[in-house]
């Protein structure tokens, strides 16, 4: 009697234990849907930039020369490399190399901070020249150049906000790997954090030529 | 997820190759600005950026290894976005 109850209980428990409701595919699809909204958010801004550039071609080119191409290039390479280490961390987690994965994600965050420091110096230089929207120099600019700097601060600022959010997201992922919630057969959170980080990289890949190269 | 496991050995190699390509393309896109390409400058800059974006999406974002539905979703979104751009530009050029 006891035995049969145990077996019955086991049969009841067994499927319950294995019935972990998880759908990584759907989870990633949800993340992609969110990324589409990000794409359209920046896409709208790119469209604004394109039209105003057509309308103020010379002013945009003149204002674009104010930007430091070297700093922009350094930041592009920094972001590409941070994307690379984020991609490698997924491979590491799949191989149960958790310490290596966490190390790679810390490197990603380090590069994100490096990006922000470069951005800080870039913005400081522009602000000390009074080019931030509303400042004296800005108000005296020809209208087209004013538009350029307005879009420059708004678009790179919005992008920098995404860098900060992405770093916090990756910080959480490191904590989850530490806790063992993210492991070799359950790492969709890491994948989604990676997806977010890569889309931030892709947006910069387009911001860089539009602001720094076409001048 | 299952189709990941058999190509794990080459995963490091592929990622490194993609990183190298992105690095090279960045340098190239800066280098070509030293030549006077005039009207082509914008096309070259955006062309190189597009190639870089495709590399990131296909390899770093795993689109190449995921189920087809995700790639289809991305393509449809990009088509919608391109339609918006084209319609806006037509509208602007006919004012």
C-alpha cells in the first residue's frame, strides 16, 4: 500500500518537476520585437537628420567639421570590441566556463565606460565652446548649423542613455551567472542582454558615419 | 539552441573573424574620407555601415543560426522602415 502510494506520488511529481515552462525561442522573439521599436525610434531620428541635411547641406558639412573624427573612430572600435566580448561570453557559458564568461562581460562593461568617458570629453569640448542647445554660441549659429548640433546632442545623448541601460542589464546578467540562475543549458537572459548590446552597437555603426565622416 | 552545439568549436573563430572584419571596415570607411568622393561619399559611408550592421546581426546576434522566422521578421521591419523613408523623401522632393 505504502509502495503504491509512493509510486503514485512519484508519477505525480515526476511530470511536475520536468514541466518547467520555458520557451527560449519566444523569449528571444519578444526581445526582437522590442528591438524593432528601438530601430524605429532611431530610424525616425535618422529620417529627420536626412531631410534637414538635404535642406541645409552646406551648413551640415561645415558644422560636421567641428566633430573630432579620431575620437569617433576610437569609440567605434571600442563598441565593436565590446560587442565581440559579449558574443564570446555566450560561447563561454555554453561551455560551462562561467568565470571566463563573467570576465568577458566585465570587459564589455569596461569598454562601455571607456566609451562614455570619451563621450564626456567630446561633449565637454563642445559645451565649453557654447554649442549645447540654448547656449550663447549655439543661438548665434546659422539655423542649419544649429540644427546639426541639436541633432548631434540629441541622437548621441539618446544613444549614450542606451549604453548606460545596456551596461546595467549586463551587470544583472553577471549577478545571475554568479547566482547560478544563468547556466550552460539556460542562458536566454544572457542572449537577450547580448541582443540589446548589439543593437546599441548597430545604432552607433550608423551614427558614426552620419556625424563624423560625412563632412 | 540545439544547432549551436555542433559548431561551438568554430564559434570562437567565427566571432573573431567578424570582429576583425568590423575593425577593418571601420578603418576603411575613415580612410576613404581622405579622397574627394563628392557625391559618392554618403553612399560609400552608408554602404560600409550597412555591411557592418549585417555582420553584427547575422553573427553576433545569431540571426544566421536562429529559426528563419526571426530573419523574416527583421526583413519585414526593415522593408516597412524603408517604405517610410522612401515615401517621406518622395513627399519632400515634390513640395
